[in-house]
């Protein structure tokens, strides 16, 4: 019997703030793929709020994964996001090795930092271990900060980087494992640029820059790209779909002046994802 395609989402679950699994699950579901969360942490709100409660899920991940294995679950995709410790990275690496079948696509979104700085929760040990995920990934989607960290190279002055330099970085990342690389969220005037690299070929997908930074936009991007690839779409088309969806939602939020509701109107935009 033919079953619905599935993606394992290795990410945190945040109750309020429109990010992580809370954003990914409805988008992937709208694209007719089953989203299966493997929590790394549970948060009351995202860490941009003045106060947040965080329940570290590290000790629960191994028995959670063991239950999946005992029940004979298999996944068409594995998509990793926020990881809270070096131990979690090791757990996820083992999970991928155990669950990656011949047809399983592994997509790593290395949530490490931005604007040339690591997030406060990240240590050098975590950066070193995150590089090991490249060896089991089919796709990696770092921003410029994360790409520099993964390659252990300096962040460019003012975040300014040429396409030739991006190509060199993408080639270096691909040499460590993933056949597909997308360096995301590059600021270029009034646009946001995504630099794509796949087996020696490059492409650039641009979208208008709308408003300021929004929590969860990276999760939405990763979810749409992952689901699109699992459905058999080409990388450039998947990135274009994700960038267009996010831009339209941000524009709608700006129009309504709703800073925490960039995901509306779902009914109209989700129809296009299906």
C-alpha cells in the first residue's frame, strides 16, 4: 500500500512566536507531506522575548528515537533545525545514520548565528560538531554567518561578499558532503538573495526585502524547500517557492501592521503550496 511521504523535523517546539516546528508543521502538512517532530527543546516563547521557559529535551531524545525504531518508522526526509548542545548534535548524527535509507533526503539547516555572531547558546565545541553533519547531508542551508563558521573562515567585513566568493564557499561546503547548498538571507540593496549551488552549477533567487527581521522566516523557508524536494521538485523551483511565499506573507503583515502575524492569510497562500 502506498503511504503518505514523511519528514522527520528535528527542531524545537515553541509555543508562541511563530517559529520552529510550530511554523514548519502546518506548511509541510499543507504540501501533503506528514510532518513528524523530533523535539530538541520545548519553549514557552522564542528567545527574543524578555523571558522564556525552556525544557531541554536532550535526555528524552534517545528513548523517543528508540520508540520510532521499534515501531519500524521510515522517513522520506530528515530536516534538522535548532540543536541546543554538542550532545544533541551527536544524537542527531546517530539518528540520521540509523534512519537514512536509500531514498531518504537529509536537509540540514545549521541554526548557529547571524550577522557575524554566534547565538549565545552556541559554543566552539558545538560549531566543530555541527560540521560533522555535513558528511551526512544532502542539502545544507546556512546563512552567511553559518557558512563561515562551518568552513572556519572569517566573516566578511560588513557582511559584503561577491558571487565568486559565495561560489567558492558553496563548493567548499559541497566538498564536505552535501550535493546541494543554499546560502540564504544575503542582503543586497532592497532585495534578499539566496545563492544556490548544485554539482558545479549556480543559481540566484532574489526576493524583495520587506520590513525588518522576523522570527521563524528561516524555519518557513526550510520547511517549504524540504517539502518541495521530497515531492520531487528541483532545488531552484523549491527556493523560489519558499522565497515568494515568505515575501508575500511579510508584505501582508506590514500592510496590516501585525508584527507577530506574518503568516496570514494562510488560506490564500497555502493553496499555492499545494
